[in-house]
């Protein structure tokens, strides 16, 4: 089992990095995948738990906003 966490500013290339390096081997877990969800953090947590329970490799994509 493996977990990769990508953290970065919006539009910094996290999704592109995932597609280029992890798409064939990892499940992509990102709040960006369900922008209209009322509780995106809970849904994201559920996806991570399901991937771990299934023994899948997964990638957690964290978007960070710049600090002023």
C-alpha cells in the first residue's frame, strides 16, 4: 500500500504531475473531483478510507491557497 500526497498552490501543476507519474498506478483523490459536494472533506475522507480498505495505491491531492 502506498500514499502520495501532493500539496501546492492552485494551478501549480499537481494534477498534471499526477497524470504524468501516477495515473497508471494510483487512485486520484481530490476535492476538485466533486466541486459541488456539500461536504467535500467528508467525501474525500471516505474515498481515502475505501482505497486503503481495498489495498489500493492512492494519491491525495491538497490544494493550498497563498497566504497574504
